[in-house]
């Protein structure tokens, strides 16, 4: 799709990136690879720091200059709005259908360009990259479900509870959220440079393990009860602002929840976006207009996009003899980007058997080859990263996904994979003081 010739050209360039050692040409065109060199979510935090002149040893470079050229002069505060699951292609659908929507009007005032998510394209990994400025390989949060060998258990990383069996959280086993990621948070780095940081999350999650993991070192974490309260809290924070330079991270999960529950049909995710948009315009933008603050930059983005997950596209690993006979534990990571821990540490025989049982709808490689190709980032890996991605990596094609415990009957939309719908995310930046 075309917003501007520049956006169209950039989208083509992002789609054209290749990993020759992983994907044959006929398969590679189906995938979008994370562009960690200045065109991805991992580059957003260092960009915000650069704009605010907060020098720090960031793990990743800032975004390419085309994302923020002409918008950075005299910036004193950056407001980053994260709309979970609002991919670039999905936002494009909305703007085409509603050319007078607030998103279309902001795009005409500012810069709207595509960038990539990280891999896997999932919230836990994306938030870790967004709040550390590091790639998944570097920070170690490599998926929604991870094999943590230090605890000997497969863990769901939102609640840090074992996926099977145990009821208690790893918090009761001594898990310390603030120490989990292998890179400092941007809140910690910015504080050293005199920049205050505030995160807005649902009230029930202000002290959740994921919030404590990602927002450690932030000046404050403020809770909200619903979408209207979220924007009201943001207005209060701006009115009470302390210090000369501030960053605000505002996170909303409603679109993602609607997608998982309903998929793309029924207009549910669009209704969630409409509710965000109306309150955003009527409360927050009106407040900013009535109480103007010089040097205010607004950025709207997402952590990932989404695809439908039809029941017939599932591969039931519970009924697959190869998975039951060859694997040490159930698959981890994501249903569309899975990590396999094999009993024989991933022999050639196991690799071929997995490829045969999954067929042409999946691409299977040794995990080390995927690491070497840079899919999870470059540089020094976090101490446990290699162990967490297992012996084999499985990438789903089309709408396919691995399934266990009959989750295919409950989850109608998914993400985590490498399709353009999942990997392309928006960067919508506009000055609110102009």
C-alpha cells in the first residue's frame, strides 16, 4: 500500500531483505525479516534517547533519520503510544476505509512509515526490546513461552507460571523480575542522563512480573482502569510533569485481546481501535491543544501485527508421533515460530523427521543456524539465549501454526511469525506543538 512514495519504497525494501541460508527464494518472499540495523522496534528506544540528547550506551542504533527528520528540534518530551497488535497493514486498512480518521489526519501532519517488529513478533519479546533498546538475542526474552533451564521448567512469561502442572508462580521459587533481562532498561539509562520516564499500564499489571521486568528503573508506573481512564491518566501526568525532559510510554492491549478471541472477522478489533481513537482525540489531544507544551513529540506504534488462525491450519503436535518420541519437552517460543528441544540434542535424523512430519507448510532449521543468520539480532547473546531457542527452529508459512492442548478451538488470531501482516508495524510521528 502507499502512504507516500517514501513509505511505499521503504516497505518494498523491508520486504526484499533476505536470509539466504535460511529461506529459499520462493519461500523468502513470504517473510519479512527484522531490520535491526535502524528500521525495527529495537531501534525506537535509542531514537527517543537521541532526540532528547540523552547519551547512553544503547545496545542498538537509532532509527534511520528518515523516521524523525524535521521533528527532533527542541523536543522536551516524547509520548510513545503502543497499540498492541496494530500492524502497519492493519492501520493501512483503517486509513483507507476512514480517510478522515484521527490516524489519517495525524499521518498527513507528520511521518507515517513502516518498520519491522522483532523476532519472534510477540508482546513479551517486543516490550523487552522496546524498553531496553536491545535485540531479543541480547536481552534474552525470546518468546511467550520459554524453557528456563535454570528452573527446569517450561514457563509462560507473562505470569512466569509453569505451562504444565504447577499452580504457583516462579516468584515463589525465587524468580526476580528485575534481574531477568540481560540488558539495562532505558528507564535506568535515561535516569542517569537526567530524563524522567513514565509507563502507563492496566492497574492490575502495574506490579506484574512483566512490568517489573521491562519498566525497572522507570520514574513511575501509572495504572488505569479502561481506555478513557488511560488517556485521563496521561493528561494528569502531563499536567503534573516534573523535570525538563520526559518520556511517556502508553500501552493498550485491547486490539490484541480482540484478535486472539475473534480473529479478523466481526469488526471486533476495529471497534477496539475506534474506542482508543475517540478517547484519544476527545480527551488527550484536546487537552494537549488547550494546555500546549513546547517541544512535544507524539509517536504511535505497535509491537506486532496479526493473522487469522483457522482451525484447519493447525498441526496438532499432541497427536504427532515424531514430536512425542523425539522431543524433550513440548515446543516453546510461539506457535508460529517455535523452538524444539530434542532428546538427542537435534541430530540430523531428528531434523529430517521433523521436516517430514510438518511438511511444506513449515520451515525447519537448526536453531544455531537461525542465530547465525541474525534473526534474533546480532552481538553478544544473553547468557541463556542459546539454551532458550533449543535445538531446532520452526517457522510457519501462510496461516499455519503448531497447536497443543486443543488451543486451536479457542484462539482465533495469532502472531509471532514472519509474515508481513505480523512483522510490519507503523511508526507514526507528529509534533503536537505545531
